């Protein structure tokens, strides 16, 4: 009986720990201001945005749950510049993602890809969604510095066309 209880508690505990770590992540709409390749620091200018316009979904695609963490607090955003990781594994790399299908656009083989993409976004003054995560293992968890874990690109016209096609396809089946 104890073994069964332990087997049931372990997954629940792991789920709680994972959700607690993710709960400290936050997101904001931003325009990228500057990227310093030497220090791997990205300066953000926080802007306002509408997530329903930024992350459109086909009709009937569910409740519209988003993987985007809650909005960042002013204390976190006061810093202004955040670390960007151009190399590393899936969870250690600053990912640039498309919104509609959530695909990672990075080229993990090219360590300069992220910096080049950031400089394009800066030059174009593109509004993006930036997800910031606290650095793991920091001594003071409340004041832990955050790094840029994910940048979501704006929706593109081909993605809008695909959503319209899926909506039309769904209406034809009725």
C-alpha cells in the first residue's frame, strides 16, 4: 500500500514543482531596442498589445488556452536589458517561434542566427511577445534576474490565410 501511495505522490510532486518553476515566468509585448552581441544582452521597450489579435486561432480550435505565461511585473521589467542565449539545448536557448503553429524558427547549428534575427527585428521595429524566465539556481529567488527564453513573431499573412482556409473548411462540413 505504501508503494502505491509513493507511486501516486511522485508524479504529483513533479507536476507541482514544474508548474511552480513555470509560474515565475512572465511575458510582455515589446519592441526590441538594442542587442549587444558581446554581452548577449537585449534591451526591450514594453508596448501594449492584444493577445487575441496577436495569436489568432481558427474557430472551434478549443478554449483558446495559451502557453504564454502571465504578464510581467514592473519590478522585473525595470531592468530593461535581459540575457539572450544563442547556444544551448532546447530549454537553454533563446527560441524565436512562429505564433500560429508554435514552430521554433532557430537554426541551432548557427550560433549567430539569434543575434542576426534580433537585429532584423530591431531594424524593422517589429512588435513581438517576449517570454522572460528567471535564471535557475539563483540565491535570491524573488530578485533572480530573468533571461529571454522565447520570442514570438507576429502573425504573418500566410498564417492568416491558413486560418481563413481552416475556418472555411469547417463551415463546409456542416
